C-alpha cells in the first residue's frame, strides 16, 4: 500500500508525549496568561468563547493544575530513575 510507512506507536510512547505536552502547555499558559490571574480576571473572561477554558473557568484551571501535578510527578520519577540507573553504571 502506497503512502506513509506504518510505524509502531505504543501506548507508553503516546502517554510519554502527552505528559510532555501537558507540561509544555502549562509552561506557556503560566508564563503568558496567568501572571494576572485572579477570580475577577476569570469572571471577566467567563463568557469569552475565544479564550481557552482554563483561562476563563477557575474549576477548569484547578483541574488542569491537578493533571499537571500528576504529569510532573510521573516525569520527575522517571527522570530520577534514569539518572540513578546511569549513575550506577
């Protein structure tokens, strides 16, 4: 069959990329949009359909932070275990 070659993309690879993307998205959002975050800023943006949900809904923002915490903890453990493994070699 012509076209792009089929590649294996495991669930673990997909989750690794998802976690990295979540952390990168948080880096962007915190650095760019959350400098002035406050309850009143969330209220001002609440009805703006042109604003990402985590910038206009405090519950969505808190949910995103909880997801970010999970991703950061996983990545930190993974990187720490890789560092320990390479240091032991």
